[in-house]
């Protein structure tokens, strides 16, 4: 992996805030970056139809699966999830990395 200048900033932001959004164009290395910076954080992709269905159909249960937060890839595929995530952020200390693709 190419060392990216964004890595240092991502670590700093994740220490300061309980959620960080990583946004950029497809195939720009966002997934590789977040997985390398947070290797112990569970990773889930909403590109997976089963994961996306659960996030759509039962967002509370979907988010509850991740005891200490997670990396959520392709989060833009389930816009309603952000309202539920806001409540989790307001009521817990879980940390989340939200990964979005810009088209």
C-alpha cells in the first residue's frame, strides 16, 4: 500500500470525533486506507445485498451488531441508516468510520 498523507489526518480525526466520514471517488483507495488504519474495527460493506437488506429492514439490529462501532462501507446505499446512527452516536461511546463513494 502507498503511504497516504490522509492516514495521519484520519487517525487524528478518529481520536477527536466518534464518527469520521471518508469520502472520495471510486477506486481511490478509501477502503484500503480505512482497513489499514483501523485493522481491529469490524468492516461491513453495504454493497453486499444481505447486509444492505438488514440495514434497510432493521437498522437498529444492524448497528447493534457492532459493539464498539465499525467501518461501514458504501453507506450512501442506505441513507436512512444515518438517522439511526445519529442516535447511537448521541447515546453511546461507540466509534464509527463511515465510508462513502462520490459519484
